């Protein structure tokens, strides 16, 4: 469901909500399950209470086809042991990473346009990236784009229509090869509704509001792919500026983008500066912009609203948006927190331990209003803190 690092999503366990929602040590629920009992809260679909580690990436190719990548953290070791998880509508199956990937990777990420087009990529130890694609039957190695740097965000719209950010450029996969195109500004995040409606956001260090008297070092940048011109083009975004006296090295950048439709795109970032160089400093600001099909506008509530003050994570296809730290904003604009049920105090989990649910990646289950998240349950308790890999599902 970011600039170089995917932000974690934190949700504290709900007090007084004990019980056995997670099931046994290898607790498993069908990610496509529905019904009133499953709605309104995060439900753990998979957990291994015997393991220590994190599920680092997840994607739903279909309601009955969920893929995830986990990593076991060995006690006293510096490295992790990654593995692949898949839910076929009935059960979870754990296997090694596909041989087509060519070895271990860090920062693994998944994306898919359907059961016959699942992409797995991550950073290789020698820099650069490794990529592999599932065609519905088996995994295939995919060459990395011929440009310096690792693949950042990647969006798969079809087997022959994939976009990726690589360094200061964008790369497009046509089913056979990558075509690399320059970007007019620095991009940190990518999203779109189709292969010809793609956005990249980040920052620019030239143009209106940058440099000069009272200018800042950077301004938000939003770039859109122009399929006719075969080029990325900047779209005007609001110019941000702190009141006088402008703090040192002030600048703004967008770090997240969520494309809901051609007429609704959300971009989130920050407006900050180099702290500690003056006695009187303003507060750093959150930035939330919304594209309405014609222009970008600043969204009110970016610093106060319980939903809009957080990065957008995913949408449900019906007007609802899931924001960071599990705030769900319904189509009518109302905001609510999505709770989760604490794990029961059995085995190594003590009754007094504080539990937190962290997500590394969140996405939508296609054809539904459900979300799936990958991460871990962290149990903070005296003498024996625990970190258990989980996949969870939320239906508003």
C-alpha cells in the first residue's frame, strides 16, 4: 500500500478486546471472507506465533489469490531469511523465494494486475534490483531497467504495461523490454489507474517558489505521463512558503500518491526546514494535495483532521480511503479508526503485554471493498518481547 523507505503503519491494540481472533499458532482466515462479523475491524488472516519476523509485502491478485513475502529474524543473527506466502482461497502455503528472482533481496515489494501478472522485486545486495513475474503458472526472471539505481515504486497494469521508478527516471515494460524516460523533477512515489494515466510525485528544485528572495529550496512536484507526447510533464502544484522570517533551508516534498480515478488523485508530503538553527521556529507542516481532474488543490485539514493528517494508503473503489495508522474515511467524509482484536494471552504472550499491529504494505482486494495488510504483531512485555509475522484483512 514513499520516498525510498516505506512508512510503517501503527495501530495500538484495543484495550479490553481479548479473545481468540487469531486462532492457533498458524492461525488462518480466508482473506476473501465476508459477513458482518468480519467488518469494521482488522482481522488476522495469517499469523505464525512460533516465528519471529515480519511479512514485508503483500498483494491481492484476486479475492482468492493473495501473495506475500515474509522474513524470519533469527535470534542473535544480523540477517533475515525471506520466504514467499500464498493463499489460494483455502489455505496459506509457504515456499522459498522463486529461483527466478536470482537470490535474496531486501525491501521486497509486490504488485499485480491479476492472477496471471504478479510482480516481485527488491534490492539486490550489490545494489540495483532483482525482478520476477508470475504468469499464472510459473515465475520468470525479468531484466532490470538499463539505468543506474534500484527500482522504487512499481505498478503493474497488464503483463505488457508496467511502470517503475528507477533513480531519477521512469521505466516502462512492454512485455519484452524496458523503455526509460527522463522525469522533469525528482520522483519518490508512483501510482495510476491505468498505463496511460500514471502519476509520479516528489519535488522540484527550480521554478516558481524556489530560490530568490524569500524562496525555498524545493517545492512539491506532480508529474503525469502524456501518452501522446510520450513524455512526463509537470502539472502546476500550490507553492508553499513559511511566513517571514523563512526558516533556514525550508522546502516541501511529496512522498505518497494514491490514484483513485482520473479525476481523483491524492498526494501527501511535508513542508519542513533545517531545525535548530534559529531560536524561533515555525512548526513543520503536513501537505495534502488533491487532483480534481483539472488542477491540484491543497486539502484542508492536513494538520488537524484525524484522517487527512495522515498519508493515504489505499481506496476501496467506492469512495472510501484508508489512511495511515488505520484511519478510514468513508465516502461521506466521516473518519473512524479501524480497531483490531488483541491476541489471547497464551504460550509466550503474557496478559500484561502491550500489543501493536504494524503494517509494511497495504493494498485493496480487487472486486471487493476489503483491504489486506502485511506486517507484524509486536508484543512489548517484560523479559520476552515478541515480533510475529501477520497478514490481516479489513472491511469497513
